[in-house]
C-alpha cells in the first residue's frame, strides 16, 4: 500500500513540472508566440504564421559583430545536428531591434549566411516594444559616434516555442549546445 | 653567418606561420576575421602572449582593408548584452589574452575593398611604446567559431 501511495505521489509531482528539459522550462510562464512584424521579403507576418513549426526567437541587430553572429553560428550548428527531413519544421527568428539600419534586404542577406531556417524580422518601435514587453526583454540604443555608428543593447535570451505556439523554453548562452540540440529534437518530436 | 642570411632565414620562418606574428617578446596566434554579408562590421579574434619581462599596452589596430578598427568587450549585465569600447588592453609579463567570441573582440568597420572567406587581411597592432606588430587575419565565414 505504501509503495502504491509513493508511486502515485511521484507521478503527481512529475506531472506538475517536467524535469527532463535541459534549458529553462517557461511553459505557463510566458505567453504564446504572437507578434506583428515585417519579414526579410518586406511581407507582414504574424506569430500565428509560424504555427506548426518549432520556433526559436532571438533579438539582436546586424551591426553586432560579436554576440549575434556567435549566437546564430551556434544555432546554425544546432540546425545541422537536426535530421535533414526535420529542418523545415524549425525556424530561427532573428528579430532586429534596429529597424533604422536593418531593412528587409539587409536582414535577408544576413540570415541567408546562417541557413534557410533563419528568418529576419523587424518592425517599427511600437511593434518591437509590444513584442519585447510581451516576453519581458528590453533593448536600447547607445550614443552615436562621429561616423553615425551606435551600439544596441539587447537581451541575450532565446525563446523556444512549440508547434502550437506555446512558450516552452528560455535558452541561454550557458546552456551546453548538446543540451539545446536535445531540447530542439524533443520539441520537433511533439506533434 | 651574414646578417642578410639571418634576415632571410627569419623571413622564411615567419612566412611559414601565416596567421602568427612574433616581435620583441609578443606572439600573436590564430588571428581570424569573421566576415558578415554586405558591408556589415566583422569581428576580429586572436590570442596574444607577452613573453617578455615588461608590461605592454595594446592601444589599437589598423588595416588598409577597413576604414576603422575598434577594440570592444562584449558584456552581459542583467541579461542584456552590450559592447564596451576599450582604449587599451594591458598585457602583463607572461600574460596571454584572448580576443574571442563573447569577450574581447576587434570590430572591423567599413571595408575599403571586397573581401571573401579565405582571404588574408594584413593588419597592424599598435602599442603604447610605439611598437607596431604586423598580423595577418584569416578571413573566415559567419558560422566560424
């Protein structure tokens, strides 16, 4: 009897929060994927346009020489680790918070360098603020130097969404690449 | 051995190490420039060792291939990424400093000519004591580490 109770208790606890995600499980803590942005072809897109695919969302800007390409290069390797027939079900959305410099053509050239699964998006300040507020991240612009260049500070977080659009994971630089690959495979395996 | 022979041998030895540079106790290895599409700024990474007994101060980098090169440090504060412009990098005796992804990096801005993966970019590291160290950066792809 005691063992039966113990088993039931374990199952109940296991059902509350799934311990087998490697990255931080944010299901139930963040809202489903929703936005109104413009893609790298100049087309308006919404979050719901990506239902049915596993989506990873990352914020940055193309004039970022170190962090953004490093993160995208890492994800390029993650995509390469996914079975080829599954790759079309995965999208890495690079949301530029620097619309002043990142027009659709710039975004298209940029994401093409990392792979067909990578999609560049941006929007006006209002649309970007709505999206960044929704996922509780921020961004900011540094002072311009004499050449007109400026830094853009942005969140380092990546958000992974299920095929149904629900938020599942917060992925950080500190999460090992193999762990992220395992999580992405698991998201893809879910119907 | 004649001075000119020694110079020739040294030049030949140096030529063998196309991404390494040596001069007066400073050694630079694994210099690479990660190219991005169009005219976007690229990152420069390398490893520099001060094998001498005196402190050295790196104050900048220049190259004919880009209008401007800046030294930056990527920082994370409260979950936000940003860059800090560095005016100098101190190299203590015996120290090895890495310019590597997510840390110190060079920012190569506004190229003056077309560049492709596989090219070599000649640059010069400048030091506070006036020394100039030529370094060849291997141009690598956006997905390079």
